[in-house]
């Protein structure tokens, strides 16, 4: 795919300053800013790998869109340094733990802090899943099969590899494919490994990395300074801060940094998502929105989705996925009268009951007192009557 073709779809690399050090100041100064009272088309929770791409695509399609991030809008030239000790501000180190009967505290660096997310401080490695990774239960008897197949994503892999862009050798495993940029040279240790692998008859390849091998737009070539995990001050390594957000701003999107989303707002009567509750400068606020997308990585997304799912039994808001790690959607859906409704938010046939008020939670029937056997819903873990 040619650079001009990429530019027609995403001009971010050409919207940086000529030296590639940052997004053009005029885009930041002139960024569209919506009022909390404006009902935007979509509010996106998280401005990292998933949220930033979604923001750019929807802004290009003419949507009014706001992406929220709990951290700052980084200026690489000002905020990043070529030093490990001076880069801890890039990491989200607030305590998090996995709940349940035996809660486990997570590590101290679970995701990224600030606009661009964890791609700010990842190493740049960008392999594709193999086709077999989508059906591990069927082929290996472990995990769960995906509801989609590799073929459903193949063209999107190619699109994002051209936009980042990705450099690597032709890949012979899984679905064989090539990359838009040639592989980077390896170190002396890497050369020794490749020679040893060849002598042993083992196929070895230089892995794909989202680091420009040559000038790309206004982004410079990698200078091999070794600080990929500290933000890449020269902006050769891809992150949404330089790969998708400049084009999103050019097309009227807003990035609302330093804004921690607490929960999704719902209309208790209709079950429609109405926006997001968030904190900025310690002040609670609410942004109105017709639709909400949750893109908070595998750490923050489950917490936001679990809050949404607990409320789903009261609002009828459909849950599209309970699996962490992917962008989740909170769709606006009008709730039908109980007499004509055949499915609840979790997919089971609901028990007849009076509509709950906005201030009280519905009372669950004790399954042992019911005359019909009950079973536990695998998605929302609540008990529903067998049909």
C-alpha cells in the first residue's frame, strides 16, 4: 500500500511538525471543545490503542466524538526523557486488584497513563494472531473459541500495519504475510542467534515492530537509542499520540485529557446510555452522549463494564461482551413493555415482576422457593427461570 493511499485514510504522520517531534500546535490550540451539555454522538472511555483509532475513524465519518483519558496529553519534546528513572510518570501505578473469593493485587505498571495509553511505553512488538488462536477450545481443548475468525480481521491487520507502520521480515507462520517496511537491523547478539538457528536448521525471523524503518510522513527514522519503553522521544515508534490522534483532531474530534471516568450514565426508564460521569480537577461532571464506547484496556474496561452490567438488569441495556481486552459498546436500546419482551439484557427470559424504581434494586426470588428449577446465567451470573 502506498503512502498516498495511507494518507487518504489517515494523515496523522503528515500533521506533525516538520521535525516530527509533536502534533502541530494549531491542531491542539484549535481543538474542538464540546460543552458537557452538548449531546455528542459518542463518548469514548480511554484514548489508547483502541479508543484513539475509533475516535479517528468516527471523526472522519462526521461523528461528534469525545475521547476521555485519565492522564495528560503528552508533549514528547517536553515531557519525555531518554532515562529510565525519569520516565515513571508514563506508567499507571495506581493499585488495582482482581476481586472474588481470593483477590489478587495486580502489578504496579498495568497500563499506560495519559493520552496514547500503554502504547506510549510498550516495546513496539506487533505480531498478528494465528488463525488457530481463534479456536483454541476446538483445537486444543483450552480457553474458549472466539465468535469471529482470523479471516474476519485479516484486512484490518493489514490496514493498521500500514498506518503504524510495521517493519519486519516476511512472516512464514500462521497466515503467511509481509510487512510494509523492511525489518530493522539486529544487534550482535541477534546476529549470533540467527546464525545459530540457521546452522541448526531452525527457521528464525526478525520480529515485526511498529517502528518506522525510514522516514514516514514527518516521522523520522529510528535512531536505535534503545528507549522504546520510555516513550520514544524521536517519535519513530508508533503510538496513537502520533499515528491517529492528529488526524482525529483535524476532523473535529475532542480529546479530553486529565478526565477520569467513573461510570456510564443511563436513563432508568428507557435503558438508554446517556453519557459518562467523570472527574476533572477533582470536580464531578457529566458529558451527555448518544452512545458510549469503553476502551480502557484489559485493566480498566472490566471495571467499567461490570458497573454497566450490574445496572443492565435494571435498565435492559444489552451487554455485547463480558470478555476483557476488547472495546465494548453500550448501545442505546428502548425497553419494550414486560408483556412483549422475550429477552432480558443477559439473554435469558425474564421473570414477571413490577418495574423497579430508580432508587431501589429489584428483589431476587429465592430459587429454592420457586416451583420450577432454576439455573445460573453464564453471562451475568444471576439466576433465571428455566424455559
